C-alpha cells in the first residue's frame, strides 16, 4: 500500500508591492488652481475611459495596457483642450 504524501512547507517569499492609495494621486485644478474651483481627478477619469474602451471591445482580456494608453491620451487631450479655452 502506498504511503500518504505529506504537504511540504517551502518558504517562497514573494515580495508584494502595494498599490498606491487613490487619495495619494495628485489632483489637478482647473483655471490655475483658484480657490473656487473643484479638483479634477485625472486618474479616475482615465480609469473610467479605459473601462469603457474595454467594454467597447466586448470585454475581452489581454489589451489592458493599450486600453489605458488610449484612455490616457484621450483624457489628457480633452484636459489640455479645456486649459487652452
């Protein structure tokens, strides 16, 4: 009769790097940062647009980086356009 295998305890020490908190992301203010304006959270807008692009592609995985870069380009272009106006 074969012997039962006992689980081996190996120490695999993987370093886990925590993601930065959303509150630590810098916010950008419209109109030169005057006191009466509201801050714009560019990262949240980029994240939202990247998710919309993902949905437009039919929710298929594998192009996350391309979605993020495209969203970043669109949001920053829109922000820069508003700053010039």
